[in-house]
C-alpha cells in the first residue's frame, strides 16, 4: 500500500489499473486479499476524495478501454461518492446532527473499556484487530472490510456508530463527511430505515480467502433506530454568470486546478487552504494531516510550473483576504462548517458534474443508478 502524494503518481496508478486490472474488476472486486495485494481494486479513492484526479477522468479512461456494459460496475463504484455527497448536500442537517451526537457520545465513552480495546485492536475478534492495525498503518481499508468492520463495531462490540465513523475519519486517506457518515449510518440501519448490514463468518472467510479464524459475531442483531427523518431540501447550486477577477480559494477536496471547470479563468491569486486540527471537530491522525499537506504542496508546485501565483494559507486566515474571493465549493463538512460559523463571505463555484448529478440524489442509490448513463453521455 503506497499512496504517493502527487498527481503524477495518481495518474500512473490510474493508468496501470486500467491497463492491467480493470477487466477483472467486476468479478474480483469484493475479495480482500490483504494490504499486500490490492491488484483487484483501483485504490484511487484517496486521490478522488482530494480532487487530485476527478471521477470524470477515471470514467473517461475506463471507457476508452472497454464499453460501458463491461465497465458498468466500476463506473457505479466511482460515482458512489458523487451520489453520497449529493445526498448530504440535500440534507446537511444529517452531518450537523452527527457531530452534535458525537460530542455527547465521545464524552460518555471516553473511559469505556470496550471502546478502548476496539480502537487499540485488542478485541477477541482476530480479523477486526487486523483491520484496526491495517487502518492505522496504511490509512486505507478494502471497501468490503469497511462494511465488516462497521458491522462488528455496531452489532457485535455494541459500540455507537458515531464513534466508529469518527475512528475512520481520523485515519482514512479517502475519508469525507458524506461517504463516511452515510456509510456508517447505512450499516447501522438508519440510512435505509430498518435495513442494516450484518457481517457473518461465512462471508468474511469466503472473501478473505480464509485468512482469518475465530470469527464469532452477532449475526442476528436488529437494526439501530432513529426518530429523526430528513426531508430533501432544494438548494440551487448556481455559478455566477461572469467571474469578476479576484482571488480563488481551493480547499482540500479540489487539489487539481488544472482539470477544474474554471482553469481557463484568470484569477489574481490562488489560495490553497489547509485546515489544521485546531479548526476541526474530528481531529485527524498525524499521518493523515501530513498526507493532506503534501497533496496541497504538490498542487502549489504544479501551479508554479504554470506561472500561476499561489499561496498556502490556513482556513483561519481567510478573513484577512480583503478582495473578492471565489471558492471551489468544499461540500458539506469541516471546511464548510468553519466558513459558515465564522460568516466568511465567499462566492462558491460548483463543478458541472455536481450541478448535474446532485439533482438525482434525492432518493436511494438504486434510483441514482438509473441516471448514470445520462450522466456519462452528458460529460463524455
């Protein structure tokens, strides 16, 4: 597992996967062979999450290799994150409520022995302990392992899903507010009310090639319940008719200005915005903070090569920028929370992919899936 912090490395990883492993993706993607063998999946999500490469780049290259019918499963997986982000944009209170619940639960469980054993990988479940160590070591887990992990956390270890979601966000290189929070809600059974995901010994053994023993789980737990419901809002994600110069703010989710929808605009200066732990509700691990910092530095280097004036600033320094500022939209999460809480005046610029796709995120993914061919046709 090696995530080199550069766009050049991301492109190389993408090209290698397309050429060597895409053909078998649909058949092999559910197998977790361990951190030393990830050839059956792309491992591109840390780069997509940070906007180092885009979903459309990935999809276009895959379609240049194989037809849509042969690529359909891979493309669906790429667009899951687009869908989760859109779903949360229409229901931002889900994120706010999660953080409020987390603060309370965190205090209640700070001395809880079972919680401490879980995050230290010291439970009596071998595979779970292995995944805890893998997460801390590699800052990545196979998607199937994430589902097993979350299910064991919630239904076998009887720990709050909110703390599990926080644990993932602390360490995952590809962690984002939407995919992480909503994924944990889905496993628990409150994202799709009454439908939880229960890991079982048979499934884990099959898809890990019998790498683990001692898998005694609660395989019959009822879903968690919540009395909160969230109606979809109807926000408008509209860009200004004409940009009036000024500065551009780029946050940690859009770290490739050269492939953005606004790369032909002349901005006075580009500010690359880092977000220290002091500003965050969920404090990230040192390795994850370093990963983000190095990706930001790589973007600055690429801007310099194109003779574009840029500067790295902290989120808390935005208020000192006096001139008109636009910002590539950071999406619901810690950056947007800070901006809203501090009443910072930024005119957001939205990606065309998000503007088009998010209108189809008002229901479940199976509904969204029906519109994927339309999305592909629109942008390819």
